[in-house]
C-alpha cells in the first residue's frame, strides 16, 4: 500500500459509512435484498465487457508471440480490475499489475508497458466520451435540476480532456525517458545510463504503438463498446431492485457514475466516492436516492465475486513466476 492510499483509505471508509448512514442502513439493505440471487447471473454478465476491454489491449500487441496471447490479455484485464476494486493500491495499481502479469506471460517488458499505457490512455478517452453521452442525455431530458450543473459537468469533462491530451503528448515526447532522467538525478544513481536506456526503449515501443493508427482506432472503439455494454449491468440490476428504467436512463446512471468513480481514483476502490456519486445521480434517472445507493452496493458485490477468483489467479501467477526466476537463477 502506498502512503497516499494508506491516508486516503480511512477517509474513503468514513465517507462510505457516512453516505450509508444518511440513507438508513436498513432501508438500503431492504432494497438490495429485493435482488436476491439475481446478482449472480448479473455478475456473470460482467464477463462480456471484461472480454471486450481485454480485446482493446490485445489489438495493440506487436510481436506475433504477443498477439497470440489472447488468454494473457483477458487474465491481465481481470487481475487489473481486481487490483482496482479490492486492493489498497489506488487506481494506478491496476495498470501496474496488468503490465506485471503480461510480463509473466512471456511478453517483453517494453511491449507490455506500451500496450497497457496506450490502451489505458484511450480507454480513458472512451470513458470521457461515454460520460459526455450521459451528460447530454440528462440535459436533453431536462433531468438536470440546474443547467449550471450540466455546464459544470461539461467544463469538468473539458478539463479532463485537456489533461488526457497532455498525457498523450507527453507519451509522444519520451515520457518514460524524461521521468528516468529526473529520477536518476534526484536519486544520484550511478547506473542511470542503463535506466534511461531502458526507458528510451519503452518510449520507442510506445511511439511505435501510437503510430499504428488502425489498431489505435480499434482499441478506442472496443473500449467505448465496453463502456456501452457495461450499461446492461445497471439496466439488469435496477430491474432486480424492482425499479426498472429505460436503456437511456441506465446509460445516464452508468456513464455519470463511472465518471464520478474515476474522479475518486486516488482512494482505493473509490470507496465512498462511488456511493456518493450514485446517490446524487439516481434522481436524474427518476430513482429514489436509496435505490442509487443500493445499486452501488450491488456493483460492489459483483466486484467482490469477481475479485476472489481474480486474487487466486494473481497469486498462482506470482508463484509460478517466482519458481521460474528461481530455476533460471540456479541454471546460471
């Protein structure tokens, strides 16, 4: 756990408890209980957007060996989601775990870093488009209590777009080599030429990946489809909670809810931020606030159901990797 995560996790727990208490624990869980065992098939539905998101990574693999690792992309995406959902590492942990898992599957480190860096960038761009769709739906349906709120959301999306664009430009201008040089100077490392050399190799792989326009477009399109397909989870869950909505309302709730969750990336699992977000968004879709909170808890339950085998997969992969390193060291 990073220091930042260690400080922010208790804050997230307190926020989660406060949001839950504001709606009444009994009322929220009574609403959640209406779903009964229906959450299990809804959880299985999540496999579809997960596979689509894995495909957005897979299309960016370069070498023939890497392109053949379809199962590696799926498992890496699964491990990354598990890290983001239940491990106290913050949202940055997911990409790091995905890179590590791909390397363990035999993909060259530079290719793994390039694929995850670029796919994460364009998945975030796709999420921005997804959030804009939800905002426009809310404005079109006159669901916003004040147009100023809608304009604030659009301005926030614009600022996020600028930050993403800056991150993209930095990638195209040797981001990792710049960071390596800065780190080497601050740490006064003697082996900085080797460190910078490795970073430059990663930058070259990232630039090569960005230069393949068709694959970039495919990755972005698959990521956007993944976000749109994920709307089905909200649509299904709200039906189980005895508050069915139209597909457009489900899209509104999911897109804005995911945007708010993304804004709380520094808090492990966006704990409390997600719950507060769904609490505020629910009325925009004509839902009681406690239903929005119950929806968030249902999504948490799905995350845990997927995270348990995900943690087992990650643990077994780590064990196999350590055995591999030990055997390689003994053979030298």
